[in-house]
């Protein structure tokens, strides 16, 4: 696991200095070593690569990057882990390739030399890399199928530009290197205000984009993109001819995915919340190793947020070396500046992962497994029950005028939540009118359910009119992609794809990468191995999802040896008690930021609306949850910290 940076196009001393700077500011991603390489010592077309190393496999200096192939001159800077590298190495050795290291980096480089762009289809794992190919003066960029590892790229400039494109593992690296302007992207802002995070391929920065997950592209020495290819998407369902065989195959894929992610030359642990997903990962890991696993859980003084007793019970049943990390509001406040500094882009989530990652790293662990993806794949969220029901109502009432539907929804909201304050409720019942206006469009309903604010307040919050390039918080190009990907899927399969592509990929995985790498911790996520997802496409909808919330199939495959009553409880996400802390330990800092009218205007927010939202939150107004005000605070904090404005 590492931090990478580089430039493609016209290379000179200034470009090389910028790459070195972008590399240096990512030291937290790779504290174990650094490297630099340039295709030329003078000025002219070519490439320059930088690398920060977090040594996981083959800790010797032989694994240093950027790495070169002595035969072709191809050079790679690589971030990630390819778990089938040993199998690929044997195949490449049989084809005549020779290796000098035990790293997966060298395997990826030789795979490219042997198979060209198609090499990515053979790689199993999480990765983002760039390879300079002197044979055709172009660079090959690739990102893993689920987008676990990030890859930021400056946008192609017009004739006035210098013909150089820069890339890095973090947006901030490009900013600190001075190769991207500190201007807010209107699409990114609209996306953030809807979702609480920026949906790719846009970013909060006007001149920077994310290479899409499951995609590759080639950039020529003149800085122009030659080709862009999407090499993987969530597979269509397959005809179910033998359910038992399909389930058996899925179980095998899950066990293999966990086993592959236990390979490490440094200390390894597992996040354990006590819920189904993390418990499944721990149980499968225990079955695949003779070592006693270290597990970690965060405990809170606030009882309604504390699940430590469940984690302790699972750890005792499985026999792990369990560690409980107690996090108080006072401790959190003392760590807040460092935690916020770890946010690569503004996001209302991520600090929970930072807290546990920091404690795990301080315990001497360098690699941690997590249970991310179980809810998305097996129907563990309320969306799998609520949205199909809401869709039926929305379709049935679509015959009535929209104004009438919204009026009726307002009445229902008052009955359910009571008299509204200065700001109407922004949660479930407050968004009923928006939901009924979707006419049963499942993607529109999904975005409505996850939106931070009602459409009306969203319009009040932003000073300028919404950009036409965004639809319900999503870039138009992604809307088209999602509709195409779900055209042949059932309702529940479509919702799973939305959860994977939006909630998991654009929020959880990106936040996990930034938060964990801020403390030099590698997090591995076996449940979303792409072979597991492909195996799920051969399992029937009923077997996979029903009954919703229960994740019965995952429990059957991974937790059959444990008492089932351990998991028969109301579902909670891993959530910090920020609602409490925002009104207590963090109140003064938040109030100063939220009442900064000049800052609000620079970011594109209407100060009066921000002030009203903060007041409503302080007064415990119905439907004004903590994460809505926290999302605005984070946006303002981040833009002030990095000097961003519209």
C-alpha cells in the first residue's frame, strides 16, 4: 500500500519538482521509503513518477518503486495489493519472465509487458497504478474494479496549457504541488450538498477528476487522452440451474477471498463491530490461519452507540485476541484537527474510520481486514425494504397532480413529526413529497432517500442555481451508466448495484482509504472481491436477499458455528456519538465556522440558511439530524483549510 504521483507530457525541471512535492506530501501513505524516476533528464515529452512506500510484501529494498523492466524500459508506480500475484508469477515464469523480487509490483509490471492493457482483467485485488511505456510513448493508467484505491488526474487542458497531466493517490497532493487551481467545481459542490460527499468522476476541485473504478486509460506524451475503457461492471444475473452448486461456489469464493487477504509480511488484525459482516470476516479468517487473530472494536461512553459487548461476545466465541478502544468526546476533540486533516475531500463520514484506524496502528498493526460490503451485497440496509414499498406508492399516486401529492405529503409529515420549526423536517417523512414526485423511478427514489436535504431546502442552501450537469446529486454521465447497468436487473439487484456504486464506492471506500492511510494503515475488504460479486450473480434473488436485513445467506456460509441469537438484534452502523458531541465538546468550534458569513459565501452557501439550520439543530427541531449540520461544517472547514472558493 502506497502513495503515488506523477506527470505525463512535457517534462522539465519544474514538472519534476512538482512530482517530487506531490510525492512528499503523501508521506503518511508510505512512511517506509520513497522513490523518484523520470524518463528523461532534459526537457521534452515523457513521464516522471514518484512513490511513497508502505512495505507489506517483501520488506527489502528490492521492492522499492518506481520499478523498471530492464528489457522494455517500462516503468511503474503502483498502489495496492494484487492477491493472486503468486499464481500470476508462476504463469509469467512459464512464459519466460524472470523476477528479482518477491513483490506483487514486479508481477503487475511483467503482466503488462506480457499481456498489455488486458493485464488488468487478470489482476485480483485493489490497485491504482500508472505504467510508462516507451515503446509507444504513452502511459497506461488503471484502477481496480470497485474503486477501493483512488487515482486522481488533472483534467486535459486546452491549447493554452503546457500539455502535461498530473496524477496522484490524493487530491491534496495535486493541490499542494501547485498543479491544480483551488477552485470549487460546481458539479462537485452540487453533488456534495445533496449527498454529503462528492460523487465521481468529479471532485470538489474544478481541474481534477477521479479515474472511474474498473477503468483504464492511455495518455500520450502530448498529454492527450488516447483511449478510455471500462473493463468491469457489476455482472448481470445468470440463469439459476443449480442453486446448491451456486451457493457452494459462493462459499468457496468467500473463503478464498479472506485467505488471500491474510498474506502479509507485517502484523495484521481485523476490525470487529460484532455485527454480521465483520464477524463473518473474523470467522472465516480464523478458519484459514493457525495464528490467533487480533481483533479491534471501538467503545463509547454513550450507551446507545456502544456495541462493544456484542463484539466482545463474538471475539470470545471465536477465540480472538480482542482489543477494546474506548473513545470519549474529550479524546475525539483532542484528535479532531488531525482527523479532519486526513480528509482528502470534504465528506461527512470518515472520522469513525480514522479513530479506529489510529488506535489499531498505535497497537502495532499495519494491515487490517474489514467487513465492508456485506450490507450492499446481501440486502442488509433498510433501503432494500423501504424503497420497493415507497416505489409502489409513488407509482400508484403518480396519476394525481404533483402539487396535490406534495400537499398530502406535507399533512402526513406533520402528523408523523409534529409541528415543524423554522426549517421543515429534512428526514424520511419530511422528504415524502420529494419521494412521491419520482413517479416510481427507482434511482430517483434511492437518491431521495439518501439526500441530506429536501429539494426545497437544497435550493435555499445554495446561493446559485443548480448546474444542469447534475441530476439529484449525481453527475449526468454516472446517471446514464447506472441506468444501463441496472436495465436487466430485478428491483433488489438494482438497489444492490446502487449501494455498491454510490454508498460503498463513492463514500465508504473512499473515506476508508483516506482515513486509514492518514495513519499508514492498509485496510483490506474481502467481501467485495470481484469474484464473490460474480458468484452472487449465479444465486437467485430470493436466496441472496430474503428476508431483507437478515443476511441469512452470509450467516449460513460464514457464521453457522456461532449462536444465531448473537445477531438477532436491531441493526446499527458504526457511528460516532457526534450528535451529542456537536452540542457539547464541539459546539464552540462549529458555531464559529457556521456563523462565518464570508466563508459561507465564498463556498457558495447562503449564510442565512446555514444559520437557520444550525439554530434548528441546537433547538432539537424534528428531522434535523446531526449529520446534516456536520456535513455543512465539514465543507466549510475543508474549504477554509485548503483556501477553496467558487
